[in-house]
């Protein structure tokens, strides 16, 4: 793996004799960051940063590349470099545009680099892009990218249901991006969206037995839309697979003296905090039930902060530590309850999250959803199916 990365580093970069370019389909940035963290080699992190910094700079790399092969840059099929988010330097971007999966990978890479380098200019761009996506260009399921033409974004509030593209990989990419935003510190707006996309936009793309999958995920179907056994572009199954295989990294976040629980569900995790091994066990029937029991088992008494997400969909929550009630209002910030104490073997944390049935309404500017309502309970968005109802679903 390092040989491949070294070859890329020998080919691309700001040094004389190297190609001053970047990949049209973002994702190498994520791989380089992971490799840097695994090996401790800073050169891989620096190369990921270079690709982020270079994107969209003038003279445009794709124009020069086209001329070098004797092609006219204006003959580019999509007519705009918005397709690959290379129409502007990344720090100047404030609209989610182009191919949705590419966009999610780029923003994930930007979040990694912002975290690693403490880059506030990248963070500011990410905040603008996050706001644009989540307020104007996102389906209620965590799906994104309504158009099959560019597998991506069109115009603000253009979110048709029956023709929605909403590629499974795009929702997986949103999970990646939200998770990396949490690398800058616990904030429920990112964890809530990660959860929404995880349950309703990505793993929902697989059949229960894992043998069939959706490439695109329309929110409305007349029965002709079915899962594929295979597809000419079979990117979704391995993408869901790698997401599920790394699910622990989305459940929990770790810093020097703090542990964050972003997602809830039966699990056991082991961490090292201040040189002490900590085991944390969650017991829960989540997402069907909001009762979560957490057992803390440090090898020795250890002081650290435990951050527990209080989801935005939860209107009433209760928290106890070893049977004693915690004043949530006093300890909650950015949607997380933070408990700092010396933890000992067998300490118990009990969290109760009310799961009411909610009616959710779209922004009135989404014309396709005027007069419509969606039903949710906890993190799950529900689908009304003809199997359970006597036809004429559009009249419900």
C-alpha cells in the first residue's frame, strides 16, 4: 500500500517536475489520511492536503490536461467543472454542486484536513456547505442528489420523490462526512444527520439477506423499482460493506480525556484513556426503543468526560448515573450531555430517550411535497406501503 501511495506522491505535488493536479473523482484524499494515521508518515497527510488545496485553482488542471492530449477543454461532457467540485478553490465554495458522491468524499477529505491542521478556513467552508446541503438539497431519508443526469445536485429545493436518484453511495458518503465533522468535537447536528443517513439512506439500500441492493433510492414507487442483484456500476455493495465493517468508528469518538457516544445500540467497545484500558458496554433495543444502559469498566479508577448524544428528534430525555438523576439542562451543550467524574468498575449509566411518533413536513419551497407529510419515530423514517394499506396511497 505504501508503495502505491509513494508512487502517487512521486507523480503529484508542488515540487518541480511533478504534476500539479488532482483526481477528478475525489476519494484518494480519504485513503491518504487513513494511511498517514496508520503509518505515522506525515508525507501522506501532506499529499492529501495538497490535493484539497490545489482543487479548482487556476490555471485549471483539467484544461491543461485536455490540451496536453490534443482535446478542446470546452468539449467536456458536463460543460462545467461543478460536476467534480473543481469549479472554484474549495475554500471559496458555498454551494453543494455536481456529482453527489464525489461531493461527499471531497467534503469528508476537507473535514479530515481541517481537523488535522486546525484549518479554520476549511471549517468555515464546510459550515457553509453543510448548511446548504441540509436546508435546501437533502431528502428526509438522508438521500441526496436528485438527478440521474449527473448523479447529483440540480437546483435548491428540487427534490422530486418518484424520480429521485439519491444514490446509496451518496448517503454512505454523507455518513462519512458527518462522522468526520464530529472529529472536531461532539455536535448533535452532525451525529443526528449521520444517524439519519445511516438508517434511512444507506443500509436501507440492501435487502435483508444482503444479496440485493438499490443503486438509486426513490422516495415514491409504483412497484416497478426493485433491488438489483448486480449493476453495471457495482459501487454500492462494497461501499455499504466498508461502512458497516467500520461501524464502531461511527458509534464512538475519543480524545485524550473524553469519550463520546454518538450512536446507540448493543455493542462493546474498548478504549485507552490516559493510559488506562476502558471497556464500555451498551445494552439496548435501539432504534426500536429509547432505553439505553451503559456499563463502564475501567482497569483502574479513571477520570474522564463521557459525552452522550441527545438526539434532536427526542423531546424528552432522562439520565441517571448509578441510580442518581442528572440535571440534563446543566450538563448539555451542542446536543451532548457531558458527565465528568472518576469512573470505576461497574458504574452504570441509564439513558431514556422518548420516541414519539412525529409528523414531518417539508420546506414549502419543495413543490413536490406540498400537502404531504412524513412519519418518523426515533431515528427511523417510515414508508407507507400498499402491502399494509388498501391501495390509493396518494390519497392517505
